[in-house]
C-alpha cells in the first residue's frame, strides 16, 4: 500500500554551495498525476509538481523513487531519531511490499491505472548525507544495503495515499534492487549478474562492464 505520496520542496543543497536540491519531500494529498518524464528535460521526474536539480537524478529510468516504511523504521531505531515519510527523498513511502527485494524489471500496479517498473537501486550521494546530517551516512547506508528502488513509468495516471500496490509482473531472474546495489557498491563479484538484465539502465550496465574489465 502507498502510505504517502511525497513531493519535493526546493531548498538550498546542504552539500554544495550555490545549488538547489529537491530531496526535501513532503507528503501531499492526492490525486497526483504520474507520467514518464521527457528524456531531454533536465531534472524532470515522474510526479507532477516534483523536480530534481541534479544532473545525476531524474529522467525516465529514475522517474519515481520508492522506499518502504519498514526500512525507515529500521533506520529510526538505528539513528535514534524520528524519520517522517519522504525524508529519504522518496516519492512513494510504501508498506507491506519488499522494495529492496523487488526484482529489476518487476512491475507494480498502483491503484487502478498506474504501472511502474523497477529499474535500479538508489546509490547514496553527498546531498543525501548532507540532508540527513549523519556522520559516515554514505558508508552506513551502503553497508546496510537497503537502497529502495527507482522506477520508470509504464502506464501513466493518478495515484493517492492509500492506493494498493500490486505486483503484476516478475521477470525470470533473481537480481533484486538490493543485489544490484551490492554489485554496484561493495561487492563487485556480483557485477556479472547485472549484464543480462534487460530492464537495468544502460549506463549501469556500462559501469558494470568497465569494472569487470
């Protein structure tokens, strides 16, 4: 289920001078339209009213970011602080679905119309660390391997808090968002498993090939 749908509020980037970030996402009431962003529109994402301000984020393969409330609760206990929905910069805060265990290429139906496809894990960056203001955050996030998942938009439409999230397609491989994350970060021995995965973004396959070589 969708616990919340979160839209970014532009603010100064805590990790970079003279820069803006959309990581400060706050829950909003629905309905919110979801559509695939134009590949040539810098910073464009899938949710109406949202935007990213980094060249490394957004676009069709990172149109929507999902993170599980169960994983936020894990981090609440680890960090000893309250973590509201949206604080990790996620557009969708879910419950009852294993986001990290979702297969690359898996498809979800949200509500009655929207279909999203799991494309890749989130890789932590300096903005994420600066936003949370936690020492060694990138290292801790990486070691724990609870990355959440980016999704691309297959069928557009409107979503709202409380919508069901139903898995409607699972590909015939075993590479999850968490496995892809581990391969791309701390466990390069896993990289060959990424190359046959059709739904993985091309730039990540290229990165894997370079590291294998």
